């Protein structure tokens, strides 16, 4: 674990899965500009390395993150600088370049503000039962600007979103599951293992098909049904011309697990 005041991101490969850990536990993994830069580099590695198929974001210590270390970001807020994706992949998955591979987030303990927005920018969330969630910005004189204002509405509905966004109050894992912010609850200490297990399952599927599915679903989320539907036939034709599709057919005929190569 890091003792640096700026923290780090610990990156590890597990076969086709890239794990990325927030490492500043002595400060509740409070996020710093240095950590944002390192996390963006890790996202680039995940996106660009053809051997990597799924990412898992998690944290060292007892908590996911208390959010941004505000004093370290005060100048950037005042200048209007967008520090999450100004020179590459947007960590909040809002605009510009986005991850093209699935991201699973494992959260535990304190998961506040930017921590919620990072997890909602991914695709699947596994949460320990001891999670404490809060979108605290109204208590700090700010507005959430990493996607929470619309992702809460998208996943939880208007009333649920306004209840937690406007009050800034805490809610637990059961409530997060009820409104759709997370997908599974585990015992504390088991959330990372479960996230890697799920990531490994996804990594065993045809990579091109997984990415196409993710991007088409995202096309619907950002641009609507008409745009997503318009992409079906071209995408299917491209998938049908891949080696992985031929392997999928052959494995079906031979009644064996497919061995996909991502091409």
C-alpha cells in the first residue's frame, strides 16, 4: 500500500483481466490529480492492449474512496478545468473518448461523491454489504459533475435520484441495489473476488462481440433507440466475418467450450 500523500493506482494483470486499485488508504483513498492521471493511463492500457478484455476497478484498505481530495482540486474547479479526461479517455464516461471494453467496479465501505460517479461510469458494480454511499456535493457548495445528475435518474428514477442528490444524505448497499445503482451485494472482503470472477466469465466470451454489445447499448443510452437500431445489420455483418464467429459455430457443432482470440 502507498504511503505517498498523492496516492497511486496499482495495476495488475490476471489473464485477460486488468485490475486497477485506488491506493491511498491512509486518506480513505481520497482522489488526487496524480491518481486521476495514473487511472487514466490504466484505462488507456486496458483499451489499447488487445490481450486485455475486461477491467476491474477496486481499492486498497477498508474503503473505496471518500471522493476528491477537494483542497488539491480547488484551483482546477475555480478555473473550470475538466480534470477527468482532458487528454484522453474520460474517466467518467461522459463524452469524448470512452472505454470500449467492459469495466466492473468493486466497492466497499465509504463510497462518496466521485467514487459513486466512477462506479456508475463503468458497467457493473459489485458492492460489499458495509458500503456507505453519499453524493455530498450540495453539502460542500458544489454540484456533482461526473455524471451523477443523470446516471442516478437513468438507473434509479427521478424521485430516488432527487432524494439522494439533493439531500446529500447517506444510503446503504440495500438501497443502492433497490434503485439499481449496484448489481450484487457480497460480504465485506468478497467484493473484489466476485468482481474478478465475473470479469473472467466475460473475458471468456468473444471479445469483439462483447465490445460490440457494450458499444451498441451505450449508443442507445447516449443517442436513443433509433441510432442503436440503425447499427444492427452492419455490426452483425462485421461479427459474422470474424474468426471468433467461426470458432463459435465450430464449438457449437463440436459441443465444446469456444476458444476466442478477439479477431
